[in-house]
C-alpha cells in the first residue's frame, strides 16, 4: 500500500504537483504544492523536491497520478517510467465525477483533487506502461495520416461548392487551381504515410503478426487494423476484453432502468472515441457486403425487425468480439468455424 501520493496537473507549458501523505483514509496530510515547467529540467526539479519532502520514505511508497491529456502528459509519463517510478494516468472524467460538484477552479485545487483521488482509489490504479517504439511510431503516423485525410476532404468539399455556387471569375479560377495543387500534395503525403505504415509493420514481427490476424477478417483493412492496434496497445490495454473495447469504441449498448418510470431499451452511449467509431462503421459496412457470415447475421437481425442501424451496430460488436478472440488465441479468421447454434439458425432460415 502506498503512503506518498504525488499528483500532476498537466498543461502545455507547466504542471502543478501536490504531495499528500496518508496512512489510511482517515489520516491525510498535505505536504506541499509547487509549479514546474513541462520539460525534462522541470521533471528533475520535481523529483528533487519530492525527495526533499519525502526522503524518509522509499520510492516504493510513492505513487504519481495525473490526468490523461495526450501530448501534454506523454513526455513526462515516459520519463517517470524510465526512472522506475509508479505512475497512474487516469481518465479526467473519472477523477471529476469522483468528487462533489465544485464552483471554482484553479490548477492548485485540481492538483489536490488528483492526489486525493489517487489516495482513495489506489486499489484501482493501473500503472502506466508506454507503447513499444514501433507501435508509438505507428500511432504518430496514423494520427498524422488521419489529419491529412480530414484536410483533403475539407478542400474537396470546398472546391465543389465553389464550382456550383459562384460565377466564373479570376478569383474563382485562382482558388480552383490552388485547391487542385493542394489536393495533389495532400494525396501524395497520404501515400507516403501509407508506405511508412507498411514499413513499420514489416519491421516489427509482433506488429506484423497481429496485423495479419486482424486483416484476415473480411471487411477489415489496413487503416482499421492499425487503428485497433494503436488505440488498444495491441489489445493489452483492455486485457483482451471485447466488451471493454466495444465500450471504448462506443458501440456497446447499455440499458437505463430505475424505479417504476425509467425503462429504456439498451442504447449506445455518447462517451466514445468518435474518430475510431466512424472507421469501424466503414469496416462493418464492408463486412456486411463481403463477409458471408456477417451478411447472414445482419440480414437475420433485420428480418427479425431490428432497425438497419441497430443491426449494423450489432455487426460492429460481433466483429470486435471475433477479432479480439482471434488475437488472443493467435489464429486467423476461419469462415468454417461457426458455432453450432449459429449454423443451425442459418440452415433453418
């Protein structure tokens, strides 16, 4: 059980750190608070500061905790991990909802709340583990490619709108030529990203193996497979649990049932990674068209009265379940391996 809890409230240029000591939930002592720059020099200064205040306790009694802020917390997380410290990077919404509603807000108070959260819920702590170097590079290239694709779509839509909504003019001609040039460059950069993704996959045996397993399922292409790998840390982030992955994707339905008045059918929640959810939707549509098992499953649900989008969401869940099982068992997709119940339903249809 930890005794020293160091919270980190990340921001772009600086971070606030607060230390509290606690033997149990009934005894908590705030030791200190200080602000540091969000650079390696600031990390070293923070560690010296913590050691000066908590030198009597060993590093094994320390637990660092911070909110997952993406790039702002990435460098420090890797630094603390490399030095052997225990770090817990938690979802910001989980920390916020663990406390009562508050009116004001400051970096110092937020830092104290994070430290209190780490103390009270340390039994639920999931220690930070960085992505492998190859997977980390794959993630960066994937996100950069996604940004390029969004810009490309934006320019294409704008160019088409200009063509049909404005009369011919020198300004319109200039904009059209410039847009065409930018689109050509964006397509070229996207192709370079695709080539780099393939190089990274071939350079790492583990990534290449998992990629081959995922893409063996009809409907799942390179981008969807890479997306699934980088956001689940090769499925280890969610302990190979398909239900947890479906929740993260925002395709797991949940019912609302309370008392005598609140009774609603299971629905998907709005808390999800919308970017990867849209990619999974494309994979599900492709699977319905090109995977016989998924096509039969989809049409069977529609024939039973399910709405098409509900049936498609079921296909997404089914695909995640199958893919997770394939990776966990290290086997590729085999269309002949259909459960007895599913096979009998298909024959009776």
